[in-house]
C-alpha cells in the first residue's frame, strides 16, 4: 500500500513558521511604533493647544493691610519672551510696561499681565486686584475694563463724549469687562461680562448704574452664582449694579427697602438686592446694590416661560386718550391688544359685575398685591410710567378660558405686574418731619378719582373690594405695620452704615448736570433715613384712614358705614405647637400667638384652623355661634370686635 504524504518537509515547515512569527512580530512592533507616534502627537497637541505658557503672580492674597511687592513669573515660556503688565485696567500689549523687577503697590490696583514673544501674545491675560487697606463689611465687586471703554469721547460709555454717550443704550453701547466678586475679603466668583450704563434719569448722576450681561458673547453663558439666596434663582443672565436711583441724594435705600418687604410677604415679581462696594479699575466707586433684572432668563428659570411665549408690555409716560394703555416691549401684539381692550372695557363698567370674566384675564392676587405696594408707599412716578405687565402666551386661554384658573400662577396666561423703580415713594419729596407726617396720611388711593387709572372701576366691585381690603389689612397687620417696616429699615441702615463715610467722601463734591448732589455728611444721611422712619411710623394709621376716605364714602363724601374705625380681631391658639390660623390668605403662626389684628369693617372674611402634624382641630372658643364651633373653616362678618381661639388636641382624627 502506498501512503501519500501531503505535508511539506520539516525544513520547509520550519521556514514557514519562522516567517509567520516574524510577520507577527513586525506587526506588533509596528503597532507599538504607531502608538508611540500617536502619544507624541497627542502630547504635542496638548502642549500647543491647552498647556499655554502661564503668568504666575504673587502674593496670591487679594486684600492687604499695607503696601505689597508683586512678583511676576511664568511657566513653559521658552526662548525670547517678555513679561508685560498694566495697572490702569487696560489689556497689556507688546508696548506695555516691561516687567524687570517687583512691582510696588501702595494703593488698591488692578494688574493685568501677559507673556509676549516679539509682537505676539503667547499667554492668557492674568487679572489680579490688590486691595490695600480696603476694609469693608459689605461684599466687594471689582469691575475691570479698558479705560477707553469708559472715558473715550467716541466709544466711552460713562462720559458725555461726542454723543452724550452715557445716555446711549443698546448692544452697540455694550463693552467687555471683567467682574470679580469677594465675600469677607475672600475671592468668590469671577467671569467676563458685557457692561452698559443702566437706568433713565439716574444716568445723569455722577455715580452711574451698570448693567452686567453674562451672555454678551455666548447666549448660553450665565452668572453661576447665588447673589440672592432668598429668591430661589441660582443663575442669572443679567444683573444690575444700581446706584439707588432717585434716592441717590437722600436715604439711599428706598427702592431696596420696598422690594425687601414685598419679597417677605408676597409672590410678586420683585428685584431682590445685595448691597456691595464697587471698585472700578481699582478706584473706589462707592456703594451699589446688586439687583435682579427681569430678562428672558428670569422668566424661564422662575416660571419655565421661554422667550418665544413671553409678552412684556410697558405703560409709557403719555397723555390723552391712550393714557394708561400699554405698548409692546416684546412678544405678541394680540396680547397687547387684549390688555388694552380690557382697560377700555373696564372704564365703561360700574361695579364691574363681569368680575369673574376679569379673573380669567388677570391674576387678581398679583394685581391686588401690586397695587397695594405701589399705593401704600406712594410711588408718584406711577402708574403712567414705571409700570410693566407680562403674560405667558398660553393657547389654552383662547381655547378654554375657564381652565386658566386651574393652572399654576405665571403659566396660566393671565396678566401679571412687575414691581420695580419705587425710588419716588416713601415721601421722597418731603424734606421735614412735618411734611413726612402729612405725606404718610395721604398715600395714593386718591388716584382712583382718575378714570384713566388702569382698571379703576374693578376696585368698586364688591368681591374685589372685599379681597383687596382683607389683603391690605393683613399686610398692615404684618409686614406693612409700622413696627415691622421700621425693623427692616433699621436692619438695612445698619448694613450700609459702616460703609457710608467712604461713600460720602467719594461723591460729596460731585454734582449732576441738573444740580443734584449727594448728602454731605453722616448727619445729613441719618436725617434722610430718619425721614423715612417717620413716614413708616405714621403710614400704617394714615393708610387705614385713607381707605375710609376713598372706599367708604359716596360721591358726596358721606360715609357709607356706621363704623369709621378698624375692627379688632383677637386670635389665639390653645397650644403654640398645635397649629396655625389662616385669615383670608395670610397664615398666622400659632407659636407667635396671640394676635391683636385690625380689619376694615363691613367685610366678610374667611378663617381656617390649620393643625400641625400629630394634632387635630377640636373646636373654636370665643365669638363663634354654637352651631359652628366644630367647623374648622369659618366665614364671619367684620361688624364688631371679635375674639377667636383655635383649640388643637394631640392625635389624628380618622
């Protein structure tokens, strides 16, 4: 038998195996070489693109009690290079001062420095503010920009220049700047911003307001810092460094005070404030208030309303038949028309029996609170000006108006008002205590005599009047009481008082083109604050008296009620831990009971016992009919003084 052997000879097989092994090794080596090359390329790319030469500056601390020597150094700079720097806020250039020895800093100074190779900048600009003997109890803002952005006759935004520059507005009058925020002499936050001059009449003041825009280069950019911990918003597109507006020459806190009181007690859209000290290119620029701004991002973060569904209306300073009517700032013309048609319709109603129809168009709780704060503090630069309305363009309103009352506030498609610019309130034209007392007795309810006052006739609708008066009474019992309002004034005064001597020294010698100058001494400033305190002391009683004069009299001036004084309502609970009592829309906490509140007469009011967890309501004691003592919810008529005690007992009711 012949056996056929198809396998190649051993030598041939050996050669083939070695050749295959060599090929594998060669491939493996090639892979190693390729990986090494890729690694080298990556490193070179990293070095050339992200690991740029950097300037190093020391000391690293920002605040110092004496002069300092500043050293500049660098990393990764090879070959021929120069370290150049500036101390006036301008960006360093190839012709800026050359660093050759430590820089002696005797006063607060901004240093900008960068590395250059011949005519080319090869490192990022490093910015550092050294504060010398700058002892402040307020947070500090360092605002830095090229001096030409402020003072150049052609492009400077702070100077009069060739175009009355500081009065110009819009994107073309926005300049790049650096914003740095410090708290307790420690760095907190920094970002590049766009800066504009802000305001209307206050642009004429020597100390002007600034608007800062985070999205000036990229619409996605935001301030990622919680300037106002109590407003629920942690990011901002635009903020304002405000100079106190009309109150710049007086108490320097009016507008911020009113907004603080509104924020504590209402759901109004307000502009919270944070007082700060500002340095402009290293120069002390005084006390400012960081303020919220009602921009697109505000509505999107707070309500989820995007720009394409947002309408904002403005009530301008005008006269004639269109006085009080709104103009479109942004959004839908149909919303503007709907608002103005509503005004015209309301002017023709008497008592407005269609009140429920108006409720579908207007957020009535918002409208009531807004008018109370404007009228109570007598903002005389309102309502024909400084009045803005916004609305979410909600298609549900057109398709099924009844459903809007079931939607959350803000996205229900009803009109809401924005609270801003109340500097002209709190008797700001009264320069003596006697005049302040008189002003506190007047207020602005008298403006209802003007038939062009927006939605005036709704005030005489029975349901609206009840809600308005009960809400006003609750606010007068709480945050608008003389006691609580003065306590907030005292707190705010104490916060800015340590800084006020520096503010006075900075601005006392400057005057606006219209002759407006600031208080000249601490005594002058304290006098202005005391005038506000006098207004608040007498305003609670004055507001109550004015309500009687305006809303409890007929066309001939005769009272329409037999009771021309407030009704006293005494509230108490059996155990402070057991629960609270809600009167109208205000909750009075049991832990702070008892209460002696005052309400306007001849109104019905809803009262509800609110047991805490682990407790239940048992009954009422006091002026309650026997048949209603076990009812946790009451509706009573305010015709005489009454006393109520909610009795809570431990345990659940099943």
